């Protein structure tokens, strides 16, 4: 499975993007801003290609297990082997305050706005697709591409 996040709007505190699964639009994304030097929990994921795996420990996993139930939730979607980053997850949230360096997903977005809506709906849409591929033993990759370069 190939996931692409195309970042089309960067600002001083957030980054808007679109997430495609195998070439088809799935949802919008929101991340922290670009920084030339990483600041813990305040820096977006560097452009590149990374693998996705399941993280079955930690606070997010426990909360999502409780919220979505064991039939749906089998582990957090974790973006692996990002240089200088740890525990990068794909999860629900609405503003850059919810990201802590992770990738948020949502069904609605206003370009330039530090907000995505219907985040849980987007999560419930993409999670089963990615989980199914992982459980089938497929390699799941996510590529981050920035088409709107914002540098201070």
C-alpha cells in the first residue's frame, strides 16, 4: 500500500495537506509547521518515504482501544524510522495543538486554516484500510511531499 501526503499550505504554526491511498484522495491532513531545526512535539515530519506499523502500547493506544473498541482498534498507526523523531502516530485531532509532531486526519479543511474537521470520521475511514494491508503482510509506506515550501 502506498500513502502520499501532499502538503499544499504551510504557515508559521501549521501545515495543511491531502492524504491519498493508492492514488485516491482519502482525507485532509494537519501537521505542525516546518522548522529547519527540530523542536520536540512542534515540528512536522520531514519529507521522505517511511514505513507504517502498529504500536500496541502507550496512552494513545489505551485511549483508542477504549474509545473505538477491540473489534475496531488493533494498535495505533505509527510512522517508523523518521530520523530524529519517535512515536509519530496518525490520529484524530483538530488543530496543531493536537499534533505533538504527529499526523492528524480530517474530512473537512479550509486552506490556510489551522483546523481540520470531522477528524474521527476520517480516522474511521482510513484506519481499516491501512490495518487490513498491515494484517495481510503488505508493506505500507507513507510519502511526505511538500509542494508549498515555507521557510522562515
